[in-house]
C-alpha cells in the first residue's frame, strides 16, 4: 500500500487539513503530521535550538501527530521518526490563502514543507485555496468555513497520477492554487511563478512611551504577465498548477558572472 504523508502550516486542527485528508484517503495509508498551531509565513524554517515534542490528536475521526514546531519540522519528524521510511507522496495543505508568485513560494510554510520532502526525492504537492479577505490567512482555521469539494477532487486526481507515474524529470513539486469560486468546469492553467504578489509597505506606529514599532504590510497585486500563477488565479479565476524545482540556480552563461570578477 502506498504511504502518504500529510502536513500543513495552518495547524493540525485546520479545516484545510481535514479536507486534504479526504483528498487522498482512498489512495493509500495516510499519516498526518502537522504543526500544533498556526505557522503561516515561516517558509522552510527548522527548529535547531530547541527540542520538539509531538502529541497525538484526534482530528475529525482520524489520528494526527501534532508537532510543537514548524511545517518543515513536521515533515522531518514524520519521515524519520513516525513513518521511518520515505513515503510515496507528501501533500502539504490545504492552505487557507493562495500561495502564488515568488513572494509566497519563499515564505510559505505550506510550500516549505513540500520543499523539504522534495529534497529527499519524494514527489510532493502543495495545495492552497484563495481567500477574499486577507485577514483570513492568519486566523484560527479550526472553524474556517469553505466548500473544499472542488479542491478535494482536483488534488485527488493529481495525487493519483503522481503516485502512478511520478513527477516529470526536473520537477520536484507541484504548487496547486484554487480560486475562491472554482467549479469542476474551471479551466486549469499550467503556470510559471509571477515575480510579485505584494506591493510591500511598512506602517510605523508608536507605543504609549512614544517608541516606534512597525507592521509589515502589502497591497495585493491582482494582475501579472500572461502565463503566470498570479494572472491565472487573481485575474482569470483559473486553477493554477506550477511545477517547481529545488534548484534555484540562474540559467545563464556563467561567463557573465565571471565578467563581474
């Protein structure tokens, strides 16, 4: 029987994790190992200065391992201490909030977990849903209301094929983003990463003693070049699937860098 490791960055009690479990439960033995609380925005962060504790949780009828750490920690603990072998597939999600563009690929805990799994040669999928209210991304998602039916069916279909055939050469993981009002008739685009999705800003405030403190914020970019994930999801309302690779090496003639030396 195929072994599937399921994780996320919204926490073990997230409704997105419950939906992700439904999307792969018929494809093999699913082992759930996820952070014990909300860990959005930690990227591929790893806990190296403190020990990690794991507790068992009963989540909507299935057993889950709740890790007091990051999504990447959860993948490492899941592979090397719980399953104790390389799974056939790792699914990270469903994240509440789209993960599109280089902005989110480098900061998302959802994608960070998938990248960690991919580094061991495990076919991996990161799956996210679009939200309309940006504040929804950072709330407690244990009671988040969303119709995951389309997302479940899409990921089930993709995961089944990945288990059967693996990923194409040069692809380490698939980043799937599903727009808010998607149906089974919604077009699916194979996309590349857009450069940005946030116009980054900083808001300065002052505490009661007059000392400054700062909130990093950003306005959403809702359009981008044709063929990008931002264009597909934010402008076209399409489902976006972006093939990603761990190798971030620039594809250039290295002599151009030599000229700088």
